[in-house]
C-alpha cells in the first residue's frame, strides 16, 4: 500500500527536485571537473594571501569558501521570476482564453 | 592618489573574491555547458509536471529554480570548516617547525 507517502508528488518543485537528486552526483562530477580547470589560479591566490597576511590563513578553507561563492554567483544565470533582459524587449503576457466561453 | 580605496586588500576573502569575480564569466560559460548536458531531462520533467498539474505551471521558471537548487547542493562539495570525510582517515596536522630554534 502506498497510501502513507508523505511527499506530495503534485508539488511541481518536489517532482523536479526528485530528478535533481538523481542527477546531482553526475552533475557534481562535472562541476568538479570545471573547478579543476581553475584550481591552480585559486591555489596561487591563496598562497599569495597566506604570504601577505600570515601563516594562520588556512588556504584550503579559503579556497572552498571561494568555490561556494562561485556557485552562489552562478545562480544569477538562472534568475528568479520573470526573465529580465537588457534591451527593448517587452515581457510577453500570454492572454488566457476565457474558459467560460467554452460551454 | 589611491589613499581613499575602501576595499581592504588584507582581508583574505576579499582578495580571493577579486579573483573569483575575474574568473566568474568564464566559469559561468563552463557551468552552462554542463547544464546543457542535462537540459533535456529537466525539460522533459517540467513538461510532465505541467501535464499532470496544470497549464499554469511555468516550465521555464520551474527549471531555473531547479538549476539554482543544483548549484546550492553542489556547494556540499566544498564544506565549511574542517573537511569531514567518511572513513578511517585521521586529519593530518602538519607540525610547525619551531622557528625559535633557528637562531
């Protein structure tokens, strides 16, 4: 019997998040590959910081915090609400057909 | 004259964030390429949701929210504080050479 499932499968975001959870490990691998591309720059920078500021700087922690910031800023690729784009475009409002007419 | 700069270049995270800001656009391109790999799955899922829940579901918005969640969850790759790893590994403490000895 499945009558006691607590997750609402009719909540759109819940359904999407199930797929997200499935794909997340694979996505994380790809993300890590991207970070490895830039790793040497961040390591160099962290070492410079340590040199300038002092030995109590934990470079690993500094780099991880920076990486989390990268991911946070990447969210701006997918803005909330209506897409706001520069330019003369006017947001298109889809007019709903009046359902009362279909009798 | 540069005497009125308000940014502290001795704050380790500020220094790192300058590099982050420089690399962010390039990083965003790579992130977008990763998302394109998975796009068809999310589009399919969003269409299913729309079919099941109703036409007032905005699939674009749903997908963008899911993508932000992907990025949020990816932060767990870079945990705050000490790295906590499963397994028998013991964190390596590098012993500092006692500088007082070098006289």
